[in-house]
């Protein structure tokens, strides 16, 4: 059976989430300053995205919508890497996964889409889960990392909106963000060189797969899915990310943080399932939602 346009878009976003999940482990394995790591992976990803743009003969766009998307993406990648060095990978990714909650708020405030009862309930439950992380942060000393991860959730919400703004071009936003992030991190990267081949290989792998190919899939998916659907489809990331870190880096998660993770991920997954049951799948649904948002 052939996939609908929306189903293909969701599949692309899911594939991107699998690649995004490599971030926590890669960052933990590289003993560099977080901005050096972010600079290295973004410089490599810039080459990947530029090759894709040239190969697809895509015309780059620079306008207000594109620059807003680039700013959100640049802040997201930077905050996430720094948070990973200051708290556990599980805390960093799950708190970033609060993006759908911020997205619901943004859609209601700026795109005039009133939140439903399910939206409000989900936000309330997620806030309870977030509280668990901050209690854990006070106990384990990772408060700053938790706070930065939460802020990255807000900026990540903006990333999901880069296809909803009039005049937007997601791949242009990605390329600009990666160039800026790479240049910001370059001075820190130069301080780490020369270095052992292991960290260098890990940084290159992050650039090629976790940012480069991942954002190619991600931007293609955003063209055919709504912002909220796309953000919730990435739910595999906060599960797979800490599992990989636990298996290969031996980092454990506290019971308090685990309880918070289950609450946050469970609430958002339940929201997604409930939404899918209520709304019949229509191939034109994402476009309709975007038009209503404008």
C-alpha cells in the first residue's frame, strides 16, 4: 500500500529522530569544551547540507522567516550540547522534549489556534514531570544543565515552526544555522587541536549523521506534516538517547529523573495517540493546518 504524503513526512521525521538519538552518546564520548563539539559537528554538517543543496539544485533563500528558523536551530544545537555536559543525557533530551508544550503555547499565542482541553491537560502533566527533573537537579547538582535543556525545548519548538512561517525555507534555515554555529565554535575547536583520532572521528560522525543526514530527513518531513505531529513523532529520541548512553557510556539515571521522564514522555505519547484517534488521516491535513495557523 502506497504511503500518503503525510505518512511519508512522518516517516522522514521518525528517521531523523533515530539519527538525533546519537547525540547524547557522541557528546559524552568527546572530551572537549561543549562549544568545540558543537562547532565541529556543525562545520561537518555544513558540508553535508551544502552538498545536498547543490545536488538537489535547491535555491537558497534568505528572509525574515528563514533567519528566525536559523536562530532557533542555532540556539537549540548549542544549548543542547552545553546541557549534555552539565547534566545527564537523559535529563537533557527529555527536557528538550518539552518542545510540544511550548509549541502548543506558541500556536495559540501567535497563530491564533486555541488550545484544546487535551492540550491544556498535557501541558499540566508535562509541567509535573519537569518538576521532578528540577528536584533531581537540586539533589545532584545539575540544575544549570536542566535549565539550559528546558530553554532548548522552547527554541526547539521554534524549529518545528520553520515550515509554518510565510516565506520559510527549512533547508536554508538549517544551512545558515550550521554555518553560524560552526563559526561560533571554531575558536573553541582550535584550542582542542591536535587531538586523538577517537574524538575527531566521533565529531565527524555527529556532523554527518546526527546533524547532516538527520536534518535532511527532518526538513523533508516538515514539508508534509504539521508542527505538532512532527514534534511528537520525535518521541523515540528521549527513549533511545539515554539507552545508548547507559549501554556504551555507563551513565545511569536517578529514580527521580526516571519518574519525570516517564511522566513527560508518557503524557506526550498519550496526547499523540489520542489526537490520532480523534482526527481522521487526510493527506491535505498538514497544509490545511498551516493555512489556519496563518
